[in-house]
C-alpha cells in the first residue's frame, strides 16, 4: 500500500466514522485539539486500524501519535 493510499483510507475513515470535516484533515492537524479525537475515539481507532489495515496497534505506541502526519507514518511503518 502506498503512502497516498494510506492517507486516502485514513482520511476517509475519519470523515465517515467520526464525522470530521475533510477540510480539517491536514498533515499538521493535532488529533486531539484540531480534530477533537478523545480517548474513547482512540478505542474505536484501534478497531478500525485492525479491520482496515490488518494489525492491532498498541496503546502505548499510539500515545506518541500527536498529528495526522504521525498517524499516517505510524500506519505506514506497521504495514
């Protein structure tokens, strides 16, 4: 899967599952403050990553993911 495919899939999940405005999905967007993703949402994100990308992220690893770019990079590194 290419980086562009990862970005497209992640952005689509955020729009569809969390009803985030597509215009907010920039690489430097903060997951917590800009996109308003809270700790309960991260539980859903773990399930979605497992379903869509085929691996289950570890909670302690996700703590280092602060921006949308970090999120893209994290998924790319684990594929």
